[in-house]
C-alpha cells in the first residue's frame, strides 16, 4: 500500500474518530429514547460481514436516536443473523469456514450511520508498518487491540444512509449490498462503484406507479415526497414517466425532514387546493406517510384522497394505525417477496433471556408487548403498565412478516456465494482460509465475484445484478381495504408488476367501500367530434370544442376542414370522398319542368299541325304564315331545351346548352320584333302618306328575322371560342357536403349571353306600347303587347330567383327550365290561342274581309278639318280599302300584299 493511500485513510480516521468518540460517551437515561455507546450485534466468524440496520427511529433535537423501530429494525437485523446461521450450517457454501457478523444501528440518520461505519474500516489501518512508529522509550509501537476486518457490508436501509456509507466504503474498496435502498441515484457506478442491491431502483417503481395511474385513466394527480434522496429521486422519476403518458401533476408537495403536525396540515391544505386531483402519489418515508394520514384524519378528510404509495409505505401497519378510514382504498407497492416460514419460526421462538447476541432485543420486546422490564427506572411510576417477563407470546401471522426479510436473506447469500466462489478459486485445495484470503481484496471480491453472482434463493426469486448493480424489478400491489367477512381493515394483494402490470380489478375496494373506480381528471374526455381547447400552461385542463360540420379531428387539439370534394365521417376521424351530384330525371326538380315542357311540346306541335292543315285559310294567312311558323319553331325549341338543361353535363351537352337557350329565345323574339315593327311602320306611314312602307312583304320579314337571329348566333359562337365548353366539379360551399358536376362556364357568362335577347324583348315591348291603339281588326299587336308585358315580368322574377338560388343547383336549373318554358308558353297562348280557337271552334269566322268598315284609326287633323272654339269634331274616319289604298298591281303582287296586309 502506497504512502498516499496511508495518508488519505489516516486523514479520514482523524476526521471521523472524534465524532465517534462523542457518540460513544453519550448516554440518555430515558428508557424509550436511546443514544447508546457503540453497541453491536455480534457473531464470531473467520470471515466477517458488516451490517447496518435502522434499529431505532430518527431522534429529534440533540438526540441522534429515537424510539425502537418496531416495524423494520430488529426483525431485519435478526433476518441477517438467521441467514448467517443458515449459511454456517450449509455444507455447500463456504464449507469449513465460519461466517460472522458485526451489526450496527443507523438510527435512520445518514450522519450517524456514517459514524458507525467507521468501525468497518478501522482494520484497514492495521496494515500500517508498525516499525515506522517508535515510542518515547525507543521501543516499537504495538496496537492495543486489532479491529476485525469485514469482507463487505450488508445495508443500509434508507437511500440517504446507503449513499453516505457507500461514499466512505468505496475509498476502502469494501463491497456493499443493500436490501432496501431504492434511489435511482445509486445506479450511478461512477459514484457508487462498490454498491449493489437486491432491490430494484425507484425508476422501476415509478414506472409501476405510472402504469397503475394509466390503467385507471387518471390524468390529473398530485404528488407528495419526502425530502431526501428516496422521495425526491422517486417522485422525479415518476414525473418523467407521467409526462411520457400525458399525466399531469396538480400539486407537488415536499415534506421536510423534521416535519411536525403543522407541516402535514399544510400539505393536506395544498392538496385540497386542487379539488379535481383525487389521486395522490406518495413517495414518503414511513413516518411521513403516517403523518400525512394523521393530518387527513385530524382534519376530517377521510376518504377524500386515493393514495398511491411507494414501497416505503408498502404493507406497513404504522401509517394506517388509527387512520383506517383515511387510508381506505389506498394502493401501495411492496417489493415482491415471499414470507420465509423457517425464519418466522426462528423469530417467534426468540426470547430476551436466550437472545444474548442482539443487544436491542429486550428493548424491542418491551415495545412490542407494551410492558416494562423490572430494571427500568420508570417502573415505579403510576402510569407504568405490565411488567415484562420475557415469556409473552408472539401473536402474529406469517403474512405479517416484515417485507424486506427475503431481500436481506438474498443480500447475505449473495455476499456468501461470492466469497465461496472466490475461496474455491483462490484456495482450491483447502476448506480453510488460505494466505490469499487472509486479507480479502474488496475490489476483486466485488468486480469479479459479487457483481456476477446469480442464484435461485429457494423462495421464488432469482437473484442477479445488472451492470448498474440493480436486481430485477418485481413488485406486489396491495389494496388497503375492509375485509367484508372479518370486518377488519387489512392489506390485500390485488396484482403484481414485473415490467408489465397485472391487476385483479374485482378485488379492489375503494374509499367508502365502493367498487366504482374514482376519477382524477382536470377535464372530462371530449366527446366524439370535439377537440381540446387547452388552458394556458396546463395540458390536462381544457374546454371541449365541437368541430364545425365540414371539419374533421386532425388531432386532439386541432380541427381541420376536409379537402374539396370530401366530407368528414360521422365520428370525425377522417374524410371520405363525396358522391358527385348532377340533375337526375327521377327527382321532383326534374319532373316538374319535364311535365311543363312536355305539355308545351304537345301544344306547340298541335298548333303547327293545325296551321299546316289550315295553311290557306284567312286566319292562318292573316297571322303571317312565315313568321308564325318561325315563332312556333322557336317555342318548340325552347321547350326542347328543358331536356338539354336537365341532362348530365358533358362537353357536348354544355355546348348545346350555351347555344340553345339564347338561340331559342332569339327565334321567338326576333319574329315578334319583326312583326311589331312591321305593324308600327304600316300605321305610322298611313298617318303621313299613302306611300307603301318598304320591307313589309313576307320575304322581307323572314330576312329581317334571320338577320336578328344571326346576331345571336354570332355572339354565341364567339363565346364558345373564347370559353370552350366543358365540365367542372363545383363546390358551392366548403361548409356543405356537396360536390356538383356542372358546365364550366359561370353564371355571369350565361347571363351576359342573354343580354341580346333582353334587348329584343325591350324593343318588342316598346313597339307593343306604340301600336296598342290600332284598329280592332289589327289587334294582334295587343296580344303581342300582353305577351311582352308578361315576358318582362317572368324575366324580372327569373333573374333574382336564379342568382338567389346558387346554393341549390337543382332549384337553379328547375327555375331556368320553368322560366324558358313559361316564356314560350306566354307567346304560344297569347298569339296563337285565339287563332286556334277560331279555327277549331268558330270556323264560320275564318273568312277573308278585304275591308274593315268597323275599324277606324284616328289621324292627325288637317287644315280642311279645322275646329271651332266651341265644337270638337270627331276624328277623320279613313276607309281602308286595300285596292284603293295601295292601287292595283299584278295578280301575284296583289295576292302577296293582301296576305301581307291580312297578317296585320
């Protein structure tokens, strides 16, 4: 060993020995609160193991140690001594070599445990060369006593204790095996390279608790942790697991080490500030867990919280004592262990008279049986209870065995098996200690043997250590409930966790004795088709907002509109393609215009047929046969356009629609305009002179009408060239579940294409007004006027209806079809119904009259017809005689003119 190592170790000894000395001489005369001299439970052996156990609870104030730790102190210590006895009887482990132990009390305090641990390293200094030290008389120095070296240490219990001790032992390369320290920080091999444990780290426990919370769909929980490595590290690991599972933390409370009733009352108050967080995760030392339940009981909040507690609470009776109602329904984790029956028999058989190797057993006996030993200084007080005899019976079940007994058993066996393998390799030919193991190399023992130990302990557990020195994670899950048979409160196993959660839901009884799973959510889950509108800074509190009808739920926080041509499913999980709509023949919107057009086609066809049959009769001839046939063909064309407009859109159909509507109207109104213009010109000419007006012959009228029609054809052709016909998918509104197959042209273009026909209608209407007072025998102009007035009303109604129904293509198409049919019907009825009536029902009137004696036409007065001041003469009556008026001509011209005049 180098000089530097000697110096560093000597410095440590000089620092810690004074502290140890002070403790050695401190004696407290109170019977239940001890701060003893360095006392050890001792088993003589050739290879010694150290042991650290919280025999006493943590003291307060100037006292390092408190009352005897009934739940987890003496029983754990006895478990180590029992295991050493079993190993010494076992001929297959360290045969011929006796294993011993030197066990110390840590009083659940890290600094006190560190002082006790100095006893384990004293032997390291016996390796110093005594020849280097000379006494004042010149003789060589010699040690008064030789401390017993330990091969390794079993302990400690609390993580803070183990961390302090591990920092010391690593300097002297002493292996350490803990049976209860679960802090995740102890997995750090750069800091704790000589530390292993038979229990899993808290990060696995935190994962198990997070799995439980997730299993019950609790998303909003509070946490309470003890100050120190165990509580803070455990709750930090849980927070990481919770975040990965979208579990939110409501209140996060830390309990200070020297907490009192006021502290726990404040903790309960803070938990109550989050009324929707019914579940509380507890990573506390057992005394803090008890203080928490005491406060809940004291403030009458029993049953208010569901406690999910770590293994520190486990199945201990201390926290729930006198707090049954406050603890009811709690779910606690206990490191999975099997009660060791042989140890139970051993422990129940112990008595304070025969158990001399455990210096704390009498104190334990006194606390368990609530009696006083005769030697106790308080014996003669009035409040003293029963006197201890040492023969009081143990009354407990096997299931009440302390939960860490198996882990202590495994820890001692792990160390013993590592020593056994080391001995077999270093001392192969002897069952005694050879020189190679006279002084055990802790580094070799730990890294080559202890770290690689693997065995079945005989109690359903396989022991091995991973590269971080941790044992496999396995937990028993308990539920604190009232037994419905015995009516007593007890812990009942409801499941297990070993990387996966296994729960028997039917065994769980919650607070209030109900089987209904409580809730712990800030906000209830949103219904189908709703999203979460998150509150600022809190991912578990939200307001549910319903997606709009055309939106789907993209994720839990976002609604997105479906693409064009798609619509959300009923559950809003996605969008489906809409069925393309177009006008079909079997809908009411198509049947109505079809029926109207059909009647119009029949009526028009009948009229044409009738006119053809009576083509040379006066009524037909007087109608102007050429323009009448043109007008009837225009009406027929308009009726036929209904079927084109109702047809499924295609390039051909769309082209014909755009051409046909305007073309049909132009035939009708060009013919009417030509006719009204001719009548107006004839009678205007008659007022002024006897000269025949030009272009009044039938041929001229056909040419004029043809020119007017060709203008419409020209405009339509240009439109088709500039905007080629085709189809498109039209989405009238993204907020509507509809996709329509329409022609590519827009509605404005269609309206513009009808401007020319509107102009024809307006001009026809003006002429109809001008010719409204012609003689009765020429009163076809009156029918034309009535037709134009009605047509104007139809069109004035059509435009707003058409453009006001853009959101319903069926109504729009129906409106267009009906308007076209009505326009044609008005012309048909007004202009041809009187003639048809005469032809069919009054054939006697279907005769030619070349003179119209009864008709008179008011002309402007002339000079020869002047009036006096007191007499208003009647207007000049003009006898309209065709022969006299227009003179004689050839026979053909005369007949033509007669027909032309009759057409008036």
